């Protein structure tokens, strides 16, 4: 049956992931722009996203166990349903949209996002035999890369919807996008709970390889958000006098280009004879370590800040995307077939922890010492990721 073939299943999983990611990016931009227009301070706007990130950590820990019990498809559909509920909460009257209320809605969206991502990545493992590692790498790279490209597109979509339909109209459009995708997924996708019933105590991985890979992922994503999330946009706006539109366009374009490189990573690193391995991961991480330090040096000696940052950002994004794509393949490859959602959930818990740590450090370091300190700290975090890669190589 064509509709039950692995390719049809993969296409359906990817379509669900795409639709969710598009609304996730659009919702972030909607919330940021709408509440900025209401006069919320930057600190209040930032606080709206704190629970979104924090609940990502908890969701990946508990979500991996939940998916092992009920199946990745049901878990992914649950994520879609929670996103629709989150969007529905924001349809409330404007007088009800307090900081606490919106934080709660964003927390629900954060749970939904990580349930969807963890389930989509886990499901690919069940669709692919162990002998098809080259195809597994390509499928994971395409799913991961397209997700990030669509998240960047979602930033543009959120702004366009807000300008044309207003806040509530934009939310209704996103709900109407997700509902049919969720229905199609429930008809086509085959739910496959993990074959071994997991206890919650098994959520923390006992595999040394996955523990080292997760630690490397934590430092890797901390290094990105250390300067990209808070320090860079604030510096561009406050020090270089870029407009909000210029800053937003750069950030969205970077995410789209970053996703495109992720999808192309198998062609860059090789697919069959040169599948990602710990030694290759260490090489690409070492290369990445040099880039934030080089940007910091350029800023220190006063080489055109705009060109230094744009050029450095593009180079950093390309090398970071290859690192990220190799990581995404390795966690799926290393995950136990009878407990894939637990291993993937634990790994993405580390990913969420790195994002949260990077966001906090970005604000603190930039406020105290400026952008150069954030860039140097970014290089330090990547160096720690390199050490974790060496630990990974010794563990297998």
C-alpha cells in the first residue's frame, strides 16, 4: 500500500513538522511585534519566552518516556493539538493578555514544539532499516534543514500576517493551517510505540555515547545563542543604528540559509564512505571554534563592524549548520531501536538546556562586557564541545 510505505510515512511526518515549524516561527514574531506595539518593555517581552525555553527541557525528558509508552505518532499529534490550544488561548480579549497569561500560552507552545520535534526525529529511525545509514543521514538532514528554513520563513509570515490581518486574524489562519495537517497525519501515519516498555527512571540515558553526544550538543547550542539571540540584535540596533526591519530581515534570512546548508550537509560531508563519526564531528567543531574568536578580533581592531559581523555570521552559520546536521544524524543512528524516543528525548533535553543557558549568558555578558565577550565565550563553549566529542570517540 503506497500510503503506508516508508516514503509516504516520511513525507507525512515532514509535512506535519513543516506546518508546525512555520506556525512556531510566525507565532514568535507575532508575539514579539504585537506586544512591542502595546508598549511592553524589552525585558517584559523577553520574559514571555522564558517558560517556552524552560519547558523545552522538561518536555524532552518526560516526552521521550511518554512517546515510548504511547508511540511517536500519538506524541506528535499531541504536540499539534497543544499548539492549536496555545493559539486559541491567545485569541482572548486584549485586556486578558497579561504577561502571566501569555507566558502560560507560550509555555504550552514550548511543550508542543518539543513533543513535535522529538517525535518527528524519532519516527524516522523506525522507518529505516539499520542497513540504510546513507539514506537515514539524507532524510534526517533534509528534515532538520527544512525545519530551520521554514522557521525563518515563519518570521516573515508572522510579520506579514500581523500587518494584513491583525493579531487575532493571524492566529485563526495558523489554526486553520494546523487542523487539516493533524487530521491527515492521523489517517496516514502508523503509530509504533517502542517495543520495550520503558520505566520513567530510564529517561536519563545510560549510554556513554549518547551522554557524550548530548553534552557536546549542549555546549554547541549554548555557543550559538550566546551571541545570536540577544547580543547580536541589540548590538546591531543600539550600536550600528540598524532599524528593527533590517535586524529582523537579517535574522530571518540567516535562519533560512542555515537550514539550507543543513539540508545539503550530506553532500558536503559525504554519505556512504564518510558518514558522520566522532572524529568528523571533532574536526568541524574545531573549525567552528575559530570563527567567533576571529569576529571578536575583527571588532577589537575596528575592522568595519557591519561587514565583520555579516561575513562572520554567514561563515559561522554555514559551519554550525554542518555540525548540527551531523549531530542530528548521530543521535538517530546511536539511539536504540527499541527505545528510540527516550534516547532522542534525552538528547534534545540537552539541546534545550544549551539554548536556555546561552540565552541567559548572552544577556548577562553583553550587559556587563559587550559583544566581544559574548563571542569569546562562544568560542570557549565550542572548545568544550570539542572535548565532549573526544569523550564520544573514546566511548564507542
